[in-house]
């Protein structure tokens, strides 16, 4: 994957979208404001990735769903959410460069579209989650303030997110499972081997620690 990205960036790097995350965040903020002041227009519904509508000719939905905000609650929560994803996305852009980040993001977007084609509906929820998981793989020991109070390392939050995904995968229907698999395909393409190695190491460490405790109790 790394060799392919290097070659692709050398040939096609100029065709990427710079500051992509800023574009996404501004777009979601504008859609939220439009829904708030003109709810009867149903802009989010018109932009959502509803596959039967795509098949009827509303092909713009395969792009516009990226700008549908995932929260319909207070403006404060929206601002927090958008700032968080802006922080994640721009950090990844600075780390990887615009082209690699574009590839990562749009691979996830394509996965979400494929999931919608198979299930009938798609969203950018797991696509946004993939940004956090990528950030956690690159900066596992960075601390963030949970609820603006509790300092916690990013890697622990990532494990919680991963557990939630696994839980949803197990108890959810086929729609949830397909959405999780395809929307996170970008993460597994970029970090699959590292992720499974980390999981294997974690369980091996846990097993060794339990054995050590059992031996000391005797």
C-alpha cells in the first residue's frame, strides 16, 4: 500500500483537494444552518445517501452525503463535533500530505457508497470514525480532555470506539455489519496489519500478566 501511494502521489498528486477536511466541515456547518432556518426544505434528506433515490437519478447523493451533519442536537454540540473532526482531519493532512489524506478519506467514502448500494442507505458516521481510528494509530499516546475535564490517552478512546463497533457488528443486522465493514475499509487498507498486530500483542500481554499474577498467588 505504501509503495502504491508513493507512486500514485508522484503521478497524480496535483489532482488532490487541498484542505479537504476544512471543506467537509464548512459544508456540514452550512447544511446544519440551512436545516435550522429552513427545515421544510429538508436539505439533509435531499443530500442523504438513500440508494433507491440514487437509482432514480439523484446521483448527487453519492457525494453530498459527506456534508450531512451527524448531529441534530444543539449548536454547541455541533461546533464541538465539527471542531473535533476538523482537528483530526487537518492533523492527518499535515502528517500524510493532502494526497494521501484524500485517498484515505475517499476510500472510506467509496466504501460507504458500496454499503448503501447493498443495504439501501448509507451515512458518513463510520467514515468519520475512521478518521479517529487513523489518528489513534499515529498518535496513540496523545492526551485529550474527555468532557473537557478528564485527561485520557487517545489509544484508550480508540479501544472504546472499536469495542462499540464490534458490539454493533455482533448485535446489529446485516445493514449495520455491511456499513461497518465497507465504511472502515480505508482504515484496514492503511493500518490493517498494524492493527491486528496491536490486538495480538495486547492479548499476549494480558495473558502473560494473568499468568504472572496466578504464579505469585501460589
